[in-house]
């Protein structure tokens, strides 16, 4: 298969796109923990969008100019989606990494599909099927298995703190961004994302300025720069393009449930990168999450003629 054919096949496969997206986001949770003490959170938020925005502006300058008239007409929408879905989400995420564990960082991202499902039912009157609910419950059970290391009796011992509340707030904002993708301006996906990245960079500058004024700005160390490069290219750039395309192909309510793969990938990357042990509970959790996604994706057969 030629590279062009492989690229077309990938871009038309929502399940592979969304699985790769959540793998990159799982890596983002590990990167967030590695960034603690190596680069300040709001500066990291800004620098990641410098990487993404500059890369896109260079590659997409001609299509961006062609779509600028449409984007200007919808500048408020673009700015709001970038500010809440990208800047605020990532700023809260990296601040939360100072106060909570990597497990909780990934665990609580499982709230995004719930917010998306409820928001879709309220805003778009999207019907919620019983199998969809069962699938979400099953994937959440997989997340809980990950968080408790397979011992559900430990669930009551999990402590939720200030950082966890920040993550929940960030997930609520990202769910709103996911739902708003249905109403995005009618321009090519890459052009729209380029505008979002530039807007995210612009809205992240005041946060970095606040951090500097408060005396909390920390310029990246060598490890910090590696984290910036990773989050700038993968969670900020490639994964967002994949996620936007996945939502375009199957809708936000169905795409949102894939977010429950994030803690699974986060656990796997913790094993590979941070040297944490891989347990049987990881395999059980992975089976539950994949089974839940399969249940939620089951289509209701049409009634007989």
C-alpha cells in the first residue's frame, strides 16, 4: 500500500484515529507529571501552542489565507473554542499535576464521555440508547479497575483533592469543546484547527504573563524542553486533528466514549516510561474499556419492513 493510500485509509477510519488520539493523550498525562519542577504549567501551555501554531501556519499558510474570510466572521466561536477547549483545559491539567497523582489525572478524564453524553442529550436532543449507557458504565468500570489496581475494596481509599477538582473542571470544558465541534465554521478541518491553534496561543499568553508577574514562571530545563516538544507535536497537534476527524465521522457522543482509553494508555506508558509494573488488572481494565466501547458502538437494527 502506498503512503498516500495508507493516509487515506487512516483518515477514513474513525476507530483507529480515536485510538491513536487517546494514546497521545495518555502520554500527555505522563508528560504532565514529568513536567513538574521542570517547566511551569502556564508557560508549558503557551509553549505547546507555539510549537503547534508555528508548524501549522507554515504548512497551511495558503489554505488559511483562503479561509480567512469565513474564520473572521466566526472569530468569537474560534476564540471561545480555543480558550476553553485548549488553553483552559491544558492550563488546568498542568496545574492539577502539581496536586494530584498520575492515576487520578487519567482516571478523572473518564468523566468527559459522561459530560458529552449528557450535553448532547440536552443541547442536540441526541437520543441515549441503553447499550450506550451500558457501554459507558463498562468503560468506567475499566477505569476504576485501573485506579484501584484491580482491588475494588481500595476505591474508598482514593483521596480526591484540589487537583482533582481542577481536572473535573477541565474535563467539563473539553466536553463543551467536543460538543461545539458540530457547529464549527464550514472550512476544511486543518484550516479550522490552524485557526484554533493560533487562538489558543493568543489566549495562553495572559496566563504565562500572570505566572511571570506572580514570580512562578520557570523556564524549561532540558527535560522540560523534551516535554514541550512532545506535547506540542502530539497531544496539541496530531491528536487534535485526529480527534476532530473522528468527531466528524461518527459524532461527538460516540467519539467521546473513546476518551476512556486514556487511563489505559496512561497506565501502559507509565510502565514503559516511568518503570511501573504491569499487572493483570491492566489487562482486565483494557478488556473492560474495549468491551464498553464495542457495546456503545453497537447499532440498533432497523425495524422490519
